[in-house]
C-alpha cells in the first residue's frame, strides 16, 4: 500500500514538473497579453487601445493572440531603449487596416516615437515577430523609423502598397536592422513596392514577395540581401517598367536573389554592387522586352555565377543580358549561364564576360 502511494506521489510530481516545463502560455512567460485589454473580433477600431498598452508597458513583450485587430491609424513603438517594446503576434493574429484608412505612414511604425540612437542601453533590440499585417489594399504595412537593432521576423505582410519601408537611419543614416523570413504580397498595381530601403547597413534574408511592381527598391548602401525571391504576377499594366531589384545607389550585396517574371530583373544606376549566384527567369511572353541586367549609366557591377532562363517557346521581341545607357565601365559577368542563348537579341554583354 505504501509503495502504491509513493508511486502515485512520484507520478504526480513528475507530471507536474513536465507540465511546468512545457508551459507556453504568454502570461506564464511574463508577456503582456493584449486581449486582457481589448477584443480581437475585428468589429471595432482598437488603434488607441493598442497604443495605450504600448505606452503603459515599457520594456515588455506584448503578445497578440489569434484574432483580428482593426486599426484606423498607425501604431508607434518607442525607439528609446528605456521605453521600447517587442510585438509578438500569434501565427493567425491579423492586424488589419480599416477600409477608410487615410494615412501615408505605415500601419506599424517600429521606432516611430521617442527617437534614440544608442545600442549600449538594454532595450535597444526591439522587434516585430509573427502574425499577419493586412493593409486591406489601402495602407502601407510596416516601417522602421528609428533605432539601430530593430528586427522584423517570421511575419506575413499582405495587401500593402509598400510592404516594408526601412527609413533613413538614426546613426548617420544607418538603420542596422535585420529582416528575415518575411513574406509580402502587394496590391497588384503599378504603385506597389515590396521593400523600400532608405537606411544603410541592413540585412534581408529569406523573403518571398509577390503582387508588386517593384520587388526591392534600394536608395542606400551597404545592404546585404540573401535568398530574396520577388515574383511578378497579376496586372500587366505598365509591365515594361516592372523590376525585381532596383538599386539606386551602389555598394550593395546580392546573394541567391531570384527575379521572377519582371521585365527587368536587376537594375542599378551605374554604380558598383555585387551580385553572386543570382537568377533571372521568364516563363511567359508578357511584355515585349526582357532584360537580365540594366544599368542607367555605365556597367560597373560584378555579376558572378548569374543564371538567366528564357523559355524557348515564349521568347519575346527583345531578350538582353545587358542594357547599359552609357558605353564603357569596369563591370564583369563571371561564369554567366544563359538558358536559351539562341533567343538573345543583343550581345553587348559579351565584352564584359570572363571565366
């Protein structure tokens, strides 16, 4: 009898320990749970209520359970490390813009208030993680307005005019943010941009972008892009100006980046950036011209191990590896692989080729 009681007691202790170790409720982790303050049924504008929770809970992680949160104005998080918060959304938590959205700023503005520029103070590493940001085809999605250690990860950004906007950074223009595992779907209009980058020194990893006119638009330097895949689909209006990766500066690095179906795969202003193991592919006869690399000046970039695919039965009127506005430049194509070279209508890239 005693042995049975001891055995039962030990079983209860072990089960309790196992349960405690497996606790995963946000409240048990010490998170602030937003539904303790508001409803997530999508029936009411909760912008002010969310902002109030952020402002009243400095240096806390705020958790959004599954559900829909309608907002009519941007939500701002503080850049000041002493006031910053982390926003964690459950996988099916949706923050959605109301149809009457009237703001040019993004729905979620990370570091959008209480500006600060210091990474030595605990709290500078704030972030947005998980969930769905739904622009409802009227709003921009997420912007990084300030700070230097800001992160966006494992988030889905849907139906946005501009999916992600990294603004001019607080540290002499440097924004130093990290974006990874983020998927973006635009509004299928000529105004739609997947990612707009104005701050310097950022890393972007593992992203899928669709329904946009321009996949990535970069207005800064020292950015690293790896495994980024923008895909053009939807409306063909103004297709000839569509572009997978548009680099308006220089000194940016592209690795395993894949432009899919855009009229121009990679375009820059004539500056020197590095493109390694990148892809350009077309499987339809959309438009009249397909260009792998376009330079708005001389060709000065290093394009290494580039693969370009042109489907034979869908060859367009013009298919070019390189289209440069000005002759000359010190750029190179190293180990270029063109699938369907017989369908190229221009050979000006050959003077830059090397192995």
